[in-house]
């Protein structure tokens, strides 16, 4: 870290000579290098001057710092500015990053599960249509009854294999129940009871 602080001190005049404006100069005079981790240069702005951080975050200034300091350190840099210049400020920023990453991963996992769930039920929905279309003499109740049994089995097995039962999944599950009800001429509640019993939920 001492090396980074020294490099920052050496690079600062060159950075300041490349920008204009009192606000940018003031911000550069008060920002401090806090850490260099995997090509990420973290700069801290004193809490009482956080309104100046925007000058450092401006794309042009940020890119300039990355180029000048990066050249002196012999590596490609990305600059990030945080509020505060104390070690605890840096730790707090890292904790916030970890939490943000956790929430992002959680949201991505939920979205993937929703997509998988929807794809699965969409496939079953189409399969029900194909199976019904293949039933000979669909007007005969006994043939519709055979389709009904097969359809219940298919949907119940899919239901059992579901890892998550989110709202989208439940709605698509309900669509399949409604489709069986329509084709077999059976109330959808009766279909639902049959499926839930077969899947072990009742």
C-alpha cells in the first residue's frame, strides 16, 4: 500500500495538469488511495467532502487516473471512489459489496429458476395438446378418461420434480391443470385434487 500511496503522490501533479476546474482540483487534493486489489484502485473521499467525489467519478477524470496511475504501476487499473478515508470505511464498503453481490446472485438464481420452471411447464402444456390431438375418437368418454389418467400422471411427475414453487411456476402449473380440465371435460378443481394427490401434496 505504501508503494501505491507513493505512486499516487507522484502521479497527482500530472493528473491535475490534465484537468480543469476548481472542483476537480479540490477533489484530487483530498482523495486518498486506500487499497489496490486485483487491478481495482480504491480511493477514499473524506466524509465531510463526499459531495466532491462526483468529480473523481466523472468518466473523463476516472479514465485519466486509471491511465496515469496504471502506467506508473505497470498494470491496467479500474478506479473506485468510496466515502471515507479510514480503514473501517474501506471495510464497510467491502461488506456492502459482498451483500450487493449476494443479493444479485440471489436475484439471478431466482430468475433462472423462474425461467426453468416456465420452460418446463410450457413444454408440458404443449405436450398435453399433442397427446390430446393423438387420442382416437376423442368424443368417446372412455378415451378421454384414458387421456385424463395419462395427463394427470404427466403433470404430477413434473410437479414432483420442481425445485421451486414461485408465483410464475404456480401460474403455469395452473394453466396445465386448466388445459386437462378443458380437454377431459372435468372441473379444474377435480383435476387439481387428482394431481396434488398423485404428487404427494394432499
